[in-house]
C-alpha cells in the first residue's frame, strides 16, 4: 500500500529531522510505500534526511508554473530538484479555505505530470452533500473537471477523503468506503483513467487501518493528524494490509 503523511502546517525543519531520525530507527517492516508531505519550509530538511532512503516525499501544494512573478507560490521544478516526487492537489482545505477551483487543479495536475512527478489528486464530499445523496455526482464533477485534459497514461494517484471525516475523528465506515471507492474507480475508468491507486483519507488511525485497508479499491491511506507522531504513524503502517 501507499501510506502518505500530510503534515499540513505543522513541523519546523528541526522537528521534521527529529521525526525522521526516530522513524528510520523504528521502521523495520518496510512492506508499504511511505510518502511524506511536509510544509514548504521543512522541504529541504526532508530532502537532506531522506536522500538515499526508501521514503518518498512531496509538496502539499505547488503553482501551475515553475518560475516567474507569482509571489508566495512554490515551484514543482524546485521540488523535483530537491528529490521530491509527489504533489498533493485539490486537498479539501485548498478547495475550501483557499478557493482552488477545478480548472486550476487540472492545470496543476498537468504541470506536475509534465515534470515527471506524480499528482496525488484529492476528492471528497461534504457532510451536507452526503446527506443530500449527492456524493456520487460530486465525485463525478470533481474527477471530470479536475482532471480535464489530463493524459490518462501519465502517473496519477487519487485520494478519496470525505470532508466530514477530515480531522474530525469521524472515520467513514467500511461500507461507506467500499461503496465510495468502487464508485471512484468506476468514474475514473469512465474518464479513461484505468488502474489508478485510490487512497482513503479522513481520521485514519491504527485501529481502523486494517479494516479499511481490506475494502475494495483501497490502495493505501492519506493520513493527517495520526502522521505527526512517529508511534501513531508506525501503528498505521503495521496495521495496513500488505
Ligand atoms: P486527518 O487528515 O487524518 O487528520 O483526518 C487527513 C487529510 O486531511 O489528508
């Protein structure tokens, strides 16, 4: 499985270095692919600490151009030079708090793929949308618009993260995950994206990882809160089915 850590706006470079020191000393099983998404200021620390290791890393956000007059943005080209290989695109916090729209997300996905990096494209419905029976149509729209013009042959990973499960401690049930991941896979196939790894995200913990990981079309996890401590992250890695 792919088990990815979304650190969000947490950890200084020194804290990131300490995490890797402790994590590398305790992570022995190595039966999953680990990807770390630090905040931008801790990226160089990740690059240095993870050089030559099996742990991959990436950015939580980039701009759709690699250089120029784009104050405050981050460059996927620089991420690549630092040795990063993934970029989170369309996380619900980017959509809700920073107003990122489908069209912008599609440009980012294409830019990242052109550089040979892998986008980890996030989708998911809000509680109101789920309760109104709109989950399927929301996911169709997010995939159709957010991946518009994207080459189906280029590397892509998708994370299904119900917004109501992110950071709330309310993990989706295995039935909800099974049904929704099956839909996501079908929708991706309808738009030409076949065999895409689909991760689940939203309050994943060691206690839920085994059960969730056994559901159809669950190829791994995107973990927020529980990825910040070495022990809880290792717990998820040890429980996730091989
Ligand atoms: P959480 O975050 O595990 O804290 O719910 C997941 C995410 O936002 O990717």
